[in-house]
């Protein structure tokens, strides 16, 4: 745990940098909009989860106990917001693949969890599925109807936007400006274009459906997150995260229905990450077909953590342009750090932080507490790794930094330092040849080791090596 320093975060609610103070001393309640499990999460989606994981780690780095909910949307997310034509994304995927919605959800939930593990995204304390909270969703809708914030018509239930004076405070929209901003036409019985669905009647082709006081139906996507957040974290939370595309209507609607139901401020901080763009012009998305998955990254010979390192190259509130060349550059930098860690591990002798190292640690801490300035934090890491400090100090810094960065610096250093019995035999023979000034034999043994995947270099302190055969194929630095 680092020493106490103020944390400044850009709050979308108010659109300014604010110092963070938790609702309860020493603890943080964090809600992250999770994945809709109808397809593979693309790497643009994963940027959002890396951001939320980094936020969680920064809070932990500052000594806070974090309780995080990251939901799984396994029903209710439409292909568009038009009730009459929008299809549930999971049911649509199920029909196209001739499977059940539950099969689709379970499969892609497992794929997402595997991707998150490879990216060192921590498992949250709660990972609820929307379908587990249908009864509580119905209860919240009933509360909103009783309080005059919602109305039922033809089996659907709508939130009456004009009943909530604070509507628009997150996005800056006004009711007058919306004019059907949810892209939902005024249907029979619907009172206003901006009113959004809390509950939708199940048509004859609907597979997933539940009984309710308004007939069989399904919950609205916006409703699900409010219910899971309130059920697991309480009526007031510290932070809510998501992509900038969630600001409106999803998060705006979450605020309206949550605060209308409880009469309390829902989340004191709202944090949103920008898009990962392809070709510098458009966001990565499934609907446009311009997306890559983590499997695509691995199939091209990249390590999953290269994507995590790549995401740190731009501030989370800045658009990030993806290309394979940019990913290769990020992996090259990461491999250099792993190689430096391998040499440090072979030297050994981790020591307590001394003043010279402390200055790097302080600069790193200031960077991450300044609205998660990871580009600066990564620069500090590279500066420390290339400094003239003693190996023990560098090891201590790498360990401290990587508690937050999660790039497996020392773990990969250990891995790249391991040798097979044959490699160790040749290293021993080569050390003896060098001590006897048998340079031709030394060069021959170096080549034999290289053929076995071990790259050896000579230093004043003796041989140092890296297991090249264990490095990813893409982005290796052979300089």
C-alpha cells in the first residue's frame, strides 16, 4: 500500500476534475457496466475493462478496500432502441446460430472470463447475471409506478422522463433537446418520445420471458444495472464506470430510475473511457464489423499483455487508434521490460526502497492519482528500469509498479531466466571456456545456446541470458 495522496478523477457528472472522497472511510463501492454475452468481446470492449481494472488497482494502491460489481447482461439488450423492431441481442445471436439463448450466454460468458484472465483483469467481488435479478427488477418498477415516475401501457412499462427534474444532468441533454433521443417513436399509449422502457411485453416469438403484473415480458437494459447495483452495493455508490457511448441514454436512464426510486443520489462519480478506433476514424464495433478479438491478437503472435500495455499509451479519456504496427511497438517496449527484469532476477538481492528509488515511486504515484495518467506512469517505469540504480532497488520498484500495472514484469523475468538442463550444461561449459580464454569455444557455445532459444550476453558480472523461445513471436526486439 502506498502512502496517502489525494486522488483526482474526471467526473462526467459535472464534467470536471474532482478530488475523490469515499462515502465511507477506507472503502469504495464500484459498479462497472459489464459485457452483453451474445458474441465475443472485441478489444475495444476490453479497453473499457482494462480501464476499470486499472481504476480498481489505483484505489487499492492508495489503501482503499474496493467492492466491485461487474454485471453480465444475459437478457434485455436490444440491437437498437426501437421497441417495435429492436431484437434482443442474445436471442438474435441464438436464432442465427440455432442455439438457445442460455447456451449463447453461457458460452460467451466463459470466453469473456478467459479473455479477462489473460489480460490480468481482476475478478470482481460480484459478477451477477441479469436473469438472476428479474424479481427485484419487477419490484423496482412497481416502486416507480407507485411514486408516479412510471406508467404501464399494453404490457409495456415506461419511465416518465418529465417526472424526474434532474434528467439530463449527466449527459447535458434536456428533454426539449431529446425529441426522441432514445430513437423510440411515440407508440400507442406512450406519453412522450423521451420516455424509456423499464419492462417490455413479450411478443409471440420471444423465447426468454417472465411473468409480471403487466403480463409476460422482459426487463429493459437500463433497469438491469440499477437493480444489480442497488441490490449488491446499496442505494448510494462511490463510482460507476463505462464507455462514453453509455453516457446517454444508458447511464442517464440509470440515474433517473435509481434516484426516482430511492430519493438519493445514485453514484457520486461517473467515469467514462473513450473509444478504441480503427483507421483513426471510427470506433471499433461489432455492428460495423470493424473489430478484433483477443484471439485475433494471439493468432498474430502477440502476448495478451501487449494489449494491456498498448492501452496505457493513451489516457483513458483520449481516443486510441489501433493498428497492428502500434500493437507491435507496444509489445516491443514490454519485451524490453521483461528482458530487463530477467537480468535483474539473475542478479537478485531485492532491497528496501531508498531515497533515489523513492523519487521514482513518488512520481509514479502522483501520475496514477492524477486521473489515471498511465502514459506518464509507464514513462516513469521505463526511466527507472534504465537508470543506474542498484538491481535490488529496481526489483523493488518493478514489484511496486506492477501491483498496479499488472504486466507480469518479475513473473516474466523469472520465466525468461529459467533454463533447461541442456541449456544449463552449455552455460556452465561456456563460463569455463571464457575463464580459460577459449574464445572460439565460447562463441560456438553461444551459437548452440541461441539454437536452443537462449540468448546470452556477457557482462562484467558474468553471463546473463533470456529465453527467446518463450517470448511471443510478434514485436520482438532483436537489437
